C-alpha cells in the first residue's frame, strides 16, 4: 500500500473564499503568541531575585507538558513568549521559599507568591516494615488556602521531590507551612524499581506529622480464563481486573489484563499482598462496564487472593453461565418509558469497592444484563442527566432480588417518581417570559419558610477541618474512633456564624464512620449532644453517609432580630474505605409574592453564600473576573405554576446592582434580614451595543445572541438577530456565543470572546467591529511541523483569531449547514486536500 506523507503548515477554515487566496493569505503567524510578564514575590510582597521559573507548555501532539526554565531578574520579574493556550502555566521556586504555580490573566500578567519553605518528613518501609532506600517521593500536587480565599498557593506540574536514604527516611523541602493556612491537601507519588507505584494522599491531619509510606513489591498474575465447565478458552476480550487492598495513604490503582484468543491473561505491576480478582466483560475498563449488556457469560464471584513476592503468581479462572436479568424503567406518573435513564447493577461478580455494571436503557426504557448468581441490586443512578445520590428526603429508585445460575428474570421494574426527576422542573423554568412582563414598583414583605430546600443553590463553606477544627471544641463527647473527623462550616450570622460537627465510629477505629455529633446549641460543647446515626449508601465505587435534617437556631440579618429555624443536612462522600469529604446543605429561605402586570407571582430569596446577610451582590475584580458569589432570587416570571430553585432558566435572578427580567431592567434590594424586598425600575443611563463583522476577507457577519458581564450585572440576550443590545452604561466583558459569518450562499456559525473590555457610553450606539484584520490560525501552541501518514491518528488544538483582539472559541454547531472547511497545504504551498466536517 502506498503511504501518503504530508507536511502540514496550516489548518484553516474558510467560507466561500478562493482556495488560492486562502493559501496565500493565511499562514501560521507569531501573532497567535503573546508575551507573559510575570513577577515572583514573597508573602509580604517583596520581589524574589533569581527565582527559578518553569514554563510548562502543552504539546497537543504528544499530549505532554514540555518544560522551559527561566530566571527572575533582580526585581523578581520575568517575561516569556507564550502561545496563549489555557493549559499552559508557570511554576516558581527559590532558595528558602516554597514552590508556587499559576496561570496568567487575560492581560498576560502573572504574580506568583512564594511562602517560607517547609520541610515534610517521612519514612518508607517495605511490606515487612523494613526501611527501604532509593525510593523516589515526588510531591505531584499541593494546595493550600485560607478560609476566606484571600491567601493561598498551589503546586502542580513541577514539584519538590526526595530520595529515601538507607534508613528509609526522606524530607521534601519547598512546601508551604500548613499552619499558615486553613485548608491544606495534596498527593505524593511514590516509585521504586521492582516495587508497585502508588499515590499517597495528604490532608491537614497528616501534614505536620512524620509519614510512613509502605512500598510493596510488584508482582505478576497470570493464568487462563475458560468457558463454564472448562469447555475451552473464554472469548477474546474478557479481562481480569486486580484490585489491591489499599488505602488513601498508600493507594494503588486497580490494574487489568485482557485474555487473548487462547484465554491466557497476564496482569503486571500489582503490589504483593491481598487483592480482589474480578473478571470483566469485553469492552469494559477499570472504571466502566460498558459493553456488558446481556453478555453471553457472567463473571465468577469475586476472589480474594494473596499474591506472593516471587513476582509470578498463577490463577486459572472459569466463567459461569450466571442469570439473565432484564427489565424496564418508567415514569411513575405517566407509565411512559424513562428513555434517558442510567442504571447500576450490583451482584456477586462485582465487589462493592469497584464499579458496578453501568447500563443505559434503550428508547423504550428497557435494559438487559447477565449477572453472577446470588444477591442482585438494580439502582437508577441518573435520569435526564440528573444524578441520584440519596439524601435526607429521598433515595434512588432501586430493587433487590436473588438469582441462581441459569435463571432468566424478565420482570424487573423501576419507577421514577415525578418529584425524583428534574424533567418537570426543567420544563417549568424553560418556559419563556411574556414579552410584556413587568414587575411593579413596591416594597414587599417576605415570610421565613424553614422547609424551602436550598441544597442545589446555596453554598456553605467548610472553613476548618480536623486539627484546626478540633481547636474550637471546648468539650468533646466520649469518642470511640482513634481518628475522629472534625468539620466547621459557615452557615449564617449568629455569633461567629459557624457550626461544628464530629464524625465517630461506634465500632472503633477502621470500621467506618456511622454516627455524627452536631453542636446544635452552637456553644462548642459537644458533650451534651446526642449522636445522630448516619445513613450509608454505596453508588459505584463511592460511599455516601447522610444525616437526617437537623434543626438549629439561626440569625438572619441583625443578630438583635428574632432567631429563625434553619435546617441542615450533612453528606460525606469518598471511595469506600478511604477518606471522606463533607458537604452541608440547608433548608430555609424567605418566600412571598411580587405584584406584576400579570398579577401576583411567587418569589423565593436565598442567602446563597450563607453569611446570614441578604442583598450581597456577585463580586467581580478587574476585567469582570468572578471573586465571590452573591445572593439569589427566584421569581415565577413565566407563569409556570411553581417557583423552581435552579441556577439557570427564566426564573433565576442573580442579585446585582442591576438585574434584567424579561425585557426590562430593575434595581432589586432585599433588607439585611431578608424579610423585605424593594423593587424599582432601573432609571439610570442606558446605552446600546452592536457587534458587527465588516470586510473580513470580504465576509460580513451577524450576531444572533450575546452576553455581557460587568460590575453592573450580567446580561444575556437570546435573540438580538443583529440588532443593538440595550444595556446599562458601563464597562463590560463581551462574549458572542452565536454569530453567523457569511460569504455568498455559504455560512459559518462562530462563537467569539472579546479579549478587551468594551465601554458602553450612555445615550449612544456603541459598536464593536471585527473588521479589516487577518483571520489567523495556529496548530497547538506554536507554529510547528506535523506529519500525517495513512493509518495514523493525531490530536491537535487549533487557535483561531479574528480581527483585533477577538478569539474564536466555537466553530460550527455540529450540523453540515455550519460545518467549516479545512484545507491542508503541503510545504510547497500546494493545496493537498479540503474537507468539510465538525470542528475538534
């Protein structure tokens, strides 16, 4: 077969433009690059001269980060040409200081703050407890943040490392002192020849203590996978998955080996010791069992095996016939198939700490799978892209039963209750607002409702955990666990606004957290609190622990006001047997009605940032960058019959100085307590903004939708159809998610972002033009040579700029009508081929 080798210097899209003109006028320009100007400073803001700076830039071809080392000057400053790829970033370090990493802002500026160096000490031993020398320990990731988010640092890509000495000891320098931060976590990557690689997770409770890492010898498992009754080799593609007995501190990934045509498999790089062995069906991966729909054979029950250190272990496995299980998922209210549902199936062939069978039902809501004999549980994991995790009020629809080898069970039925689905809510908030809809000026009274569920729309920040959280406890109950977990959350405005929780184990260390103490009277004395049991749910390989709703006294607004009832629900999640991560949810919001020209409509006011004070606006920094979340208002503007708390759709209003509801602008201000809502039409200066494409290679364009973001507010326009957008005067970042550029009868849909801010002057038609400039493109980060050969697949990124300061972030919409044409030009400038297709 003759091979075609083409040296490609440009991959360009064009619309109705002559191919020769495009080849001549469009090349890979250095203009796709930008110069990054950075500085390295101490936490006191003083420049750090001579700091080493690593520029890590992504290579789309090799899918690797390449590294360039530069040094800061006497003023702690540096500059570096960059492609502008948002995957590029910088890492800095200096003698006596920590590492820090960061990305430049939209102006190409970057400041990296280095903290005083901290040394993390530890020891590496083998599985017998003997010190292990020559182990490479690398800090692959490190994150430290203050509770208020104002201070912090991160390390990724390039990090400190150490080699263990003859006593197994190591010390990793250039980290930041954890006592300077509220939240610290990270990961160590541990490796040594002839030993299984592993990852050690770090959190605040571990940093500061000497770590002991257990490295286990690597070994192999080989054998033969046969049909039931040893009637021949298993079909090609079945695999053997080995799941090491592991923990967060010494984590080993599951590994898998595929059986060949003779049924022979081999799995390498496994740590010695106890493992679980599971057979996976064709098409499965470690984390997914896709392709196991009604497989001809099932896997045997999980095997618990102890692998020896002789590097080779043998184990022959035999498939089983299992049972064929099929059923249907339906909407309980209508009886119609739930065609967009995903189900999980647990059975004896899958251990609880690895993925269950993951199946998507067909258009008729039906599913079919072969499972191992014994206990089986089928759970609806998601519907309409909404996930079920269970909680204080609901649990995912599920059914459990037993089967034996050879059984055929066809009557499995799962019903999704309307309230368990987001589809009806989505329909409600998607209904358009009438064009003439208008709020009436007035001051409206709101009433507190402790049953309004805010778990999807409110944030309660975990400000301290474990060691730092435990310091706030004045008196603790009698705890059983050797390692209880402490959590502190910001919930309102009462006292310091905090509430504490302690997780404990009724059966002692290592048996699993199953109860929680909540400081409901908020006096930091937990000894008078009755422990609450936790409800445990396992979904996929994760475990979730829930509390029931907990009632506490809460202050909203001025603490002199009468206290209110707030309900909290806690959830902890993590890989089963691993560390848990906590979240807090709440019930409680202000409800009332607002008069409109369509009559009175319901509204709900939510303290979304959970500081107990209402009326906070979204906080933005330079170039409208998000700095903090504000409070939220939900209004039944579209006659949907109910108010839905969701952060999208026609009923959601993010409080800002100015808000847009329907086609009109308003100033809406709640009282500090939240019990009153003042509504006034916005009467300030207005301007208009138009986006045009003029003479771009002879092409014109029309913006069909747009959005602007500024300190005044964030405004979206869904159907401007090329007309000016009427908005309050001010400075904005501009994005045009939908624009059609045309040349003759050929059209192309684009999305663009304006890299500079736009000033909208009052009483004027302000215009942003994409005109007269070049249409430029670059492959990857920089201009480079890429060679395609027959049978070779290669991924690359394409950076496209239009005119002055306009970055193309979307080309086409997946339809042939708007698909771009791409020309391939060889090194001599000759057009090799033109294709039309989607943009990747």
